[in-house]
């Protein structure tokens, strides 16, 4: 078959168009004029363009599998970087809202890779949003960064973040190499284990333009998920009574501890009158100082969970009434101090099944014999599974701040086998494996899987449309999203690197201060009620120690608010310090 025949088989629509032109030209050729000669020349030129240029134009549009292979190659080449990030975060093991070293590590990697950095997203010091690209579609990659108190990275957030960051870089590299349009947004969330940060970012509008969101999580299996999580309220109940000698003059006291106990008893009776799926659990955070003193203060903290947020709201009202009744019965005062809410997750089955395809395409993580020996030295026996587990739906009885995000955009999470089968999350065993060759190699596999799924969303309009259609169908009739989360000021740790000595001396240790970047940056110190006490412009960011004086004196023990302002005008809350 000649070249023209081949072209017509491969590009039938072009050839139909060509046939019409031939017919038009032949009509004029019948007159035997000079027009016929010119027409034949036009035909020859058109044939040449069809044979040579059309395939070239077609080849300029990248094939999705070619782009995906490019991303996989990049992720494999950056395996050492994945391990470096994961290992660094594992060693830092910073808990919620204190992830300064981890934050700087991730920020610097993404900035060097060409991502635009939005620091202190939603006003939270260690919350980061990094963006690259322009236009639609917009792909979101979501990961948490904090460790567990007393355990370290037993939830594997160090692995998740490393995989997510390198996946974003891999997608970016492939998009640049093949001129793929679209935007990547990386969300690095602090304090997932102790506070609800992701909902604050959602309420601030950072997810409003995201078409689809993907994430990964350390696990003992290879799968994705499309089940729902529980909505939850996080509430603290504080009671204030009257102290007295518990033996000599108990009649003069009003026990705040009695109020806490009566409230808890009432809540336990309430359980049988709520729907079966409700979960209510509490701890007593203040029970008094000594048995011979009628406790003047006492407090308990509650997690109130339900399948849907209205279920939580109803139970919360009933529990509040239990607290009010306990205060009335004991003659104490009640303060419902802190309340934060997170939504249930809206699952997306279509996206979860596409994630499984990506898992299968990447294949299982391969381990060497010396990997096994390294783990046995840590007391861990076995190898991560190579089996791919099909996703299942249903109701999870846990809660996750990402639930709020799924009310904004369709989402799924990929589980990558980074732990041996049977390993419990939030355990010493999972923490050990998260800092081992099992975890590091599993994170590389996770980064590849995320990259494939991300490119599928960016480059296959049909796949993205299917995912969004399911999301829109599930959101029909749902109430409008309202951010319920908040973080109390007392939750923030001491701002690192800032030392205030009463009455007016301030010292800045730049090596410990996470955000000192350039000359011209400012540190502003104010009271908790935002009365400014002094500001300091960084004159030499390379100096190990900087100092200045407050314009107004402070007293020892006074809690002060630190705000950071870059030379470019970016402003965020940095944390609190207590004057010494």
C-alpha cells in the first residue's frame, strides 16, 4: 500500500476532507484551462502536507503512557531524595503545630523544584501550600507531616509526605518535558493527629479550584479506599467550684470533680438513646490537685463521632445539657471552652478503582535479602505484602480532617505497603518500620503510584469527568459546607528561636528560628490581644543571633504573640512565647 493509502487508514477524517477538495478541483479541471495545471500542483502540495505534516502534528500531542513512563523514570531517579525526606522527618518526629524543622525541609525541597510556596496557609505556621503550573485541570496532592506524641512516626506521615512531594516533582517533570497543561497544588498539613488543620485550610478556600485530590498513606497492604469516615466534634468541658478542706469543712466546698463525674455518668446513660453508629469517648484532663482539697477546677475532653455531621450536632446538644445539669447539681460554673468539628468523608469509588489500576501498573515493592536482615535486627519479622487488595466501601468508625476536603473536591487515598502484614498503626512497631528500608522503599512505590494517578487525572478528560460526575451526584441534597474547625491559642507551642526576657530584651537565635529568610524580614511581638510591643527588622539574616528591645515592658510569665512578615509582604502567625 502506498503512503497515501496508509495516511487515509490512520487519518480518515483528514482524507475525507481531502477527497472533497479533489472533487472540487476536478470539476474545474474539466475546462482544460490553466486552472487544471494549478489545481494539480495544489493537490501535490496537499498530499505532501498530509503525508509529512499531519503525522508530525499528531506526534506533537503527547501520548499519556509516554508521559507516565517519563514520570516513573523521574521518581525512580529521585529514590534517594524520597528516602532523605522520609528519614529526616522520621528523625525530627515533631508533633502537631511544632513541625518547624519538617516544614522547612519540605518547603525548601519544593521551592528548589520550582514550586511557588504559600507559607503559613490559613494562618497556621507549619501549614504549606505549594503550586506549580497554570490553568486547568488542577490536581491536588494532600499529605500530613506531624508525628505522634511519645511514639514518633507510627502513622507513617514521614513516608506519606516524602512520597507526595516526589510524586508532585515527578508529575511536574513529565508535564514540562511533554508540554502538558494543568496545575499541581501540594498541601502539607500539620497537626493531623491532635488538631484539625485541613478543615481550616478548606474553609479558607485553598481547595476551591482543585478538580481532584489524591494522597497516600503508610499501611500493611496495597489498596485504595472509598469508604466513609465519621464526622466529629472535639469539645472540652471545664467546671469551676469552690475549694475547701475535704475532711474538716467539706460543706463549704463545691467540687468541680463531682461535676465532671456526674456529667460522664449522664453521658453514659445517654448512649442507649442515640443511634447505634455513634461513638463517644472522653478523658479527664483535670481532676484536682490533692484528695484533701475539694477540687476547685476539673475538666474533661470529649470526642463525639457520628456518620453524618447532623448526627454529631444532635448528640452534642444532648451532651452539653448533661454538662449543664451536672453544674447545676453541684453548684459549680461550667465553661464549654473549645469546640472543633470535622466532616465525614465523601467517598469516590471511581477514583479509588483508578488508583488500583495505578498500583497494579507500578507493581509491588521489591526487597533484597539484606533488607530482611536489617528489619530482623529491629525485631521485625516478615516482608511487606506484594498482593493488591481491591478497595471496599462501608463506614469507618475513625475520623479524619481530610473529610472536610472531600466536601470540596473528589478524593481518594492510596495505601502503600510500607509495613509488614499485621502491623498496627500508631504503634512502636509501625514507627520503627516507618524509619526503615521497608518504609523508604514503600514510599518510592507510593510516589510512582501517585504520579500515575495524578497524570491520569490531568491528561484523560474522560477519567476526570467520571470522577467528578460521581462527586456531583453524591453532593446532591447535601447541606452547604461550613467550616467547623478551630485551633485554640493554647494549643500552639513556644515559638522556636525567640527569647523574651522581662522587662524588654528580645533575642533571636536564627539557627533555631524556622522562618528567618532574608534581610528586611520583620518579627513583630504583641500581647495576646494584639497590642504591639515592638518590632524588629532583620538586618543580617546570616547572623547567628540578633537582638532588640521592646518599646513597652513586659512581665515575667506574660504570654506574647509573635508575627512574622517577609520582605515581600507575606504575613503569618509564628507562635507564642512566655517572657522569662
